[in-house]
C-alpha cells in the first residue's frame, strides 16, 4: 500500500468539510476517502458478514503493518459505533503531505496517522499554498502578474 494520512474526527460534519477542502485544494477525489457509519465509502465494498467486519478489513488494508493492527481494529469499532469518522488521503510527495496534514489539523482532526510516507510517487496534485489554483485562470484576475490568463492575453489589453 502506498503512503496514507488517516485523520480521525469526532464529528462527521468536520470530516465532510475537510474532504471538500482537500478536493477544492487539488487532491483528486480518488485519493480522498471519507469513512463513517452512514457513509461507508470504500469500506462498504469490502467483503464481510457485518459492517464492523467491512470496516476492520478496510482499515487493515490502509494500516497493514503488524504494529498498526490493533489501531485498525479499534478504529473500526469506533466508526461502526458512530463515534468517529475518518478521512484517508493518499498524498504524492512532500508538498502534498504537508498540505494535507495542515488541512486535516485545521479541520480539527484529533489524530492524524501517517503510514508509509516514504512510498510516494509524484508531486503537485495539490496547491502548495492555501488559495485555489483555479483563481489563476479566471478573467477577474486581470492585472496580476501571476495570473496565467493575464500573461497569455496581456497583449490584447494595451
């Protein structure tokens, strides 16, 4: 399994909010996973005779080291009981890792588990700053020297 940041939240609304923020910030939707009692996400497609068993298999897939096994089981029990929700982020590189940790902590995660961060592939799906990159493509930014739209079409506005 590749690099994972797994954030644990007491409130599902906080987990939902940070998932939205991560995607808005540039993380692809297939690398941000919310899991809760009411929104099972990828845990819901795990084979199992009960929801708890599905959660255990899912968290064991994410946290597959021997020393993480008991945490995966405890987390599955908390999520199954509706006491916690999680957001898993699959970062690619140091910039994404730093940005994801920043957003997860700002959102109120009471724990952020880092797993296999040395196993990352490429960089820069997320913005290095706290402002969405899409703002650089918007015509409203005319006049800003870092606006791509302005740079491309500056000669038409003399």
